C-alpha cells in the first residue's frame, strides 16, 4: 500500500536518449575517419601513459564509469567490432529500463543510482558492511524480511540514527533512474554526455559501473500512534517544496510496519566541527537553518525538536537540511488560551486573585494542602536542554517561538564551545539551569506570563543572573585581556534576541534573516578584518 507517492517513471528511453544519440554520432565520425582512428590506436600506449600521469589512475579517463577502448589494440576493424558490441549491450540495458517503467507503478521508495565517481565508493561500502554490528544487522535483516520485495529495491548499508519513535538506515536505491528525481536537492536534473571516443581507452572486459545513490529509510516503530505517523507524513508532504527542508520521497506500509523514504544528505557530525567554526561560519550555518524555519513557520507549523542532530549541515558545501518532523504539529491544533496572550491588565487581575497571591499575603508562604484545582496539561514534547521556558511552564498556547529558542541554544553552544550546554534530567532542573543564567527575578516574571510561580531557595541562583558576554567569556576561559570582538558582540546581541524569556518579544525567523548578523553571511567573499582574529573564540 502506498501513501504520498509522487515519484513517477519517465517516458521510455528518456533517460538514455541523449547518451545513445551522442554515441551514434561518435561512431559515425570514427567510421568516416578510419585512418585517424588507426593512428590514434597505434599511439595508444603513449596516450595511455599521458592519461595515467594526468589523472593519477592508469587507463581511466572518465570517472563516471563510461566504457572505454583498450589502448593496446592495433587494428581499427577490431576496435569498431568492440564498439558495436558495447553499443548492443547498452541498447539492451536501455530496453530493460524502459520495460520496467511500465511494469511497476507501485515502486514506493526509489532514490539514488548514477555514475560512479571513483573506486573509493566501493571501498567505503565494503567498510560500512564490515562495521555493522550483529544487532544492527539483525534489525536490517528483519526490516528486509518484513516488506515483500524490499531487497529488490534497496540495499541496506548501516544504521545512521535511532530515536524514541523510529530508526533510520542508510541504503542504496537500486532503481534510482526509473523515477522522476526532481526532489534531489544535491544533484539537480542533468543529462550525462559521454566524452569523445578517443579519450576512452578501456578494456572491453570491464563492466559498466554506476555511482550508487543513497536514501535514508526511516522505520517508524509500531508503538507510535497512528495519528502521529499520519501527521508526520502529511507535514513532510506539505513542506516538500520548502528550501532547506528534507522532502518526503514516498512512504509505504505492510501490515503494521510503516516506512518513510527520505533523501540521504551528506553532512558532518556537529561535535567534530562546532568548536572550529568562525563567526562567518556561524552566520552561514544559522542562515541556512533560519531559511528552513522561515518556510516551516510560514506554513504555521511548529517543528518542536530543533537541535544539531536534526539539522544536517555539510561544512564543505555550507548547506544544511532540516529533518525529523516526528514531533511537529500545526500551530493552534491543540491549545487553550494562556495568559501570555492576554493584555497586561488582564494578567495583573488574574494574578491578584490567584492562590499564590493569597498565600503570599499570609505569614507563611506555601501551597494548599488539598489543592482541588485541575492539573495543567500542555504539550511538552522536545529534547531536554533545547526546550523553551514556555514549554517548561506548560504554556497551553505555544507558538513557533519555541523553535527560535532552540536555535538560540545551538548558537550558545557554538559560542561557548560546550555541548550540550544545558544538561538537565527533568523540567525542574531545566528551569534552574535557565534561572542561573537569567536570574530568579526574570525567571519569576516569565512564569507569571503563563500563570505559574517560580520560587527557589538555591543560593547559587542569583536575582540578576549574568550577561551572555560573561557566560561566553567564562565558558571559553578567556580573560579581560581578550575581550569579545565586534563580530562576536554582534553574535551575542543576536543570541539575546533568540533567547528572550518572553516569547512575544523573541525574534522571528523572518526577522532573523534580516538581522545584521545573518545578513553578513550574504556578502560574497567576506573576510575577517585585522581585528577579527578572535572570531575563532579561542579556548
């Protein structure tokens, strides 16, 4: 059974038409100039050496797996026979692809299979296979066994992620070229054009090799709510045209097993590069993230789980993709009125008549021994350390501002070079961690916005808290003789806008993209000035 399948097989022979036409032209040129071909073949050994020196790889010119002629053949007729033989094989392959296009309309999850860049791909795949643990291999075998025909479509390589509700595997898409792959953000639609025949010395025995194309296969656990699964797939489908957001290729199920097929994006491990990011690097990183959030928030969708592992960023290409919408929801889908959205006069009146105000007027502060008030219920989904104060205070009318706070935590992590920055075990500890930075006075005011009271007698939690500049200086072990640079101070001001305790005063994604800190990332070739040597935030 297929859901949200928007991959369509192309017309027969569409994929190979240009390649086939080009090769026919090449053959015609060679047949009309047999003398030229013979002289070129006679010089095959010398050309072979030159090519080996230029490309660093003997007898290999085309790194995309195109078939080449052997430079040691001395007879033009044998060469032409070999070309005809290769062309017949290619025609047979094309016919097979065209035939399969009409046979299977329910190919639910195909995504990557093209020309091979070099021989290292096979080495990487074999090393991946060797490193798979027995338990992971058992899970992969079970996944392949649960879905009929799965092995014919995908080749599982390794597990790349595991969470509360799902597991993600990296896999090779065997039938990538059978479908419309306009979703592919990394490789746009392009036609392959073979090089001239004279640059293809190659042994006829070598088979046609293609670069494997990869997808991410997300297996959703059966313990997940069906409504949650449907919600995630619908949101991914609605956001498929948004920039920097991972699109949904397709999804299918068998009995109670549900699988989503997503593109696989090259990315680095956040822990390996965040300490070395310069201020311009940070701006580019955040601009890519806020570009994704701008599109998501424009659709009135809360991601709810913004964190480094859910933003797949490639430092080499300086591009990232937002993934994992398992906790996402539409704004206002499940909410009740909260004081934070009421006028200030209404909040003051409600606070004056609250149980807290009455207990404060008494000699001994406290709470009723037999409290008959119903407990407050609110969505608290998210990752510990990245949840906004309104989530901890159980705000019943949460907005997209909770995602902005999470981005602020990421920025604080990068600037302080400490990951994770917040490491609480529960909501109470999370509030204390935030209060340690912002102070109990501001934290108490933030609680009253949502009809909650924040009280603490911990002596290390001061009334005023600390500035973000001091937090960063302490975290990076910098002294007064190494103050923050102008670029760093601009980043700190941007951080303060992202981590406002009052969600109504917090910066939005669109406003963030217009901030001076992120607009600097638009300047091509921007270089650090002489006074910006501290942008690396030395540890």
